[in-house]
C-alpha cells in the first residue's frame, strides 16, 4: 500500500467557498475556494 496519493489538478467538482472568521478580518472582503482532494473520490464532508 502506497502512502502517496495522486492530486487531481483539474477537479470536476465544485470548490467549497468561504471567507475569514469575522474576528480575524482586518479589512476588505477576501474569499477562498478550496478543492478538498481527500473527498474528491466520493467521501462525504462534515463541517463543524
């Protein structure tokens, strides 16, 4: 069993969009897009 995993550089699934926590925001309106590679193959995501 290999510990190396292939990273999909062109994922076909939508990213999770988020922003900073209000208490950590200094200025502006930053936004982040995250493609969770560990759930790309049908695993479910649980957000806390």
